C-alpha cells in the first residue's frame, strides 16, 4: 500500500452509479431507433454485438475504433458511411437519454476529491468500447471533477479491451507507472479484478457488482461506496 500513488477507476457502476441492465436497455433501444429506417432492431443488434465481439477478441495492436469500423464495414458494406454518420448523430443527441439511469453518489465524488488532494494520480480505466465523446458525457453525469483525471481510456485511444491484461499494461505504459504503484477500483469481478494478475492492487465496489461469469471473486479490498470513502480517508497523504 505504501507504494501506491495512482488510483485507476472504472466508470460504469463505479464512478458512475448506474444500473447496468437499465443502462443497456435504454442504450440499445435508443440506438436502434436511430437506424430503424435501414435495418430492423433485431438485425441491428446482431451487427453491433458481432462487431463488438471482434473488438473484444482482438489481440493485434490496432485501435479499437479501427477494429470496430472494419468489422462494421464488413457487415453493412455499402451502408457503412451512413452507419458512421448515424452513430455520430446519436452520440450528439439521444445518447443523453441514458442519464436517466444514473444516480450521483456523493461518496465517490468526495473520495476522488480527497484522493486528488492527497496527491494521488487519478485515471479513468473504463472498458474502451465507446467513443471519446460518449465517455466524456458519462464522466460529466457522474459528478466527479474531470480535471482530476490525467488519463481516460476510450475507443479511439486504446488498442485492447477488458479483460485482456494487455489493456492494463497499455495504460501503465501510457502513464509511466509500474503495477505496484497502482490500484484498480471497479465493480466487475472479471474485467476489473483481472488487473490483479499483473500486480495491480484491486478494490471491488459492491454496490453494482457484476459477476456475469459467476467466477470466484478475488480482490485485495472490497466494499460499497461508503466503505470506499472510508478507505480513501485512511489512505496516506503523498504531498
């Protein structure tokens, strides 16, 4: 613990207090409506899921955006530029509907304020499956101070996704940190806690705990938002 100087936070279900099932319901419903004149909702979801699956399974050092767009183009062919335009329009408009599923939690905003004040570097390590503009919107919805965070992962920037440990290794390289200097705070038993495999200390947030694969939960620390605020208060000052 004495070596830790950087705290990495997941976004959805961690910094952003959100019911993921409700989030996904609103997201896919509102997104598919944007394409209803060119594709059925069922076929649209197949296109999106299969394209995202290609991104998640990618192991080459190509940006997630490049991999997604190539996969999308293979599936929609001549309609690719129309899809590209519609996605952009969606994230500039109806994506904001997802804010309905969000609750601002004072504990997490206070904890991040406190950790920044104590001298810790703060990073947003969200699964980079959304474009930067969508992630920046969700950071705003969370109520945390955007200026506190030196690095934010997103579709255009990153080359891997969770739970591939290469995702975490890429962030460490970008922020010039060693695993033992970092703590990963997240609510996903697999995608966030996998950081422990490369030596990153982990803290599992239990309020919106996700364990989709029903795995054994292995974390160095765990607790709800209130517990994490107490934990942050007990972290030593670095400066």
